[in-house]
């Protein structure tokens, strides 16, 4: 899998260059930040931001595009098929394509469809920092919502990864909140999907000393944590 290093004045600019280089959206790239850009003093000693970028892929040599093609070949049989069952069947088709015999259970809430894969404990479905699970979730979400007007958030989990991820994000939110309160300066959290951003927002929503806002475009936006200005 090709990996390239890209420079930019900022991390955002470097990521935009990576998207152009691969001709892919941000959510289909694996981004590793090497160094942040610095402006220096009066423009002197400035350093460019550097990242490593590669196409997001699924472990075992199966590319996300191949799996997406397989999912597109498995549209809902009936227009009346519930979105939850369509998503479950799509996910099962993807797992079969990956030669994984893992049972899938589905739970539906008022705003989300939650699919849980019973994994083998090896972490293959999760991948580095959850990138494999996020890639599968993205594909199933796009394919499922294409056939329904009643669009819901699709959440795919295995081995309780989402719960562990939620706990780590809450801990991060609390740590950054203390930093903002101490320094009185805003802090920007890196690119996150909608589900992860919601966790950060909810973790800090009752803190009257802080405001959280989303910034940027596309599926992977950023969270900005800011101090409330007196008056």
C-alpha cells in the first residue's frame, strides 16, 4: 500500500494535498501526523506541517473499494425492507467477502442503527486506531442510506471497541477542558467522525466555563473547545 509524505503550511493544507494526490475524500485516507507547522517569530524559523498519507484499506489485503463494490451488489431486495435489516445484510455480505464467519446482531434506536460483530478477539476487524471498523461503517452507512429516506446513523462495533473508544474520548475531553480553563485559550481536537464529535460535545455540554463547536467540512470535521468570555 503506497504511503507518501506531504508538507503544507498547516495540517489541514497537507491533508487537502493528500486528498488531491490520491483523488480520494479524507475519510478514505489513513493520515499520520509527523509534525505540526509552526509560524516562527516574525516569519523566521517557520516549519511546515508534515503528514504521512495512504489509502485506507481493510486488513488481509482486501481494499475498501472492493468491499464497497460487493456491498453495492447487495441492495435491499424490497423497498419496504427496514433499514436496520438492510444494513445487517450488507454487513454480513462484506464479512463474507472478507472470509470472516462472524455473527452480526442489530439494535435500532430512535436515531441510530447499531450493528455488533462477534469477533474472534484478534482485533483484525478493528485495525489501527479503529480504521478498519470505521471504513466498514462508512461503506455500510453510505450503501444503506442510499436506499432509504429515513436516514439514521449507522454504528458498527466489535469486541466493545466503541465503548472503550468512548471512554478514551471522554478522558481526552476532560483533559483538554482543564487545559483550556488554565490557559484561557481555545484548543482544537483533530479530525473526527460525527459519532466521536458528539461524544466530545456531550462530555462538555454541562460545563458553563466552556463552549464546543465543530469546524471544517465533510465527514471528518474538527472540534474546537473554547473558554466562555466573561460578559
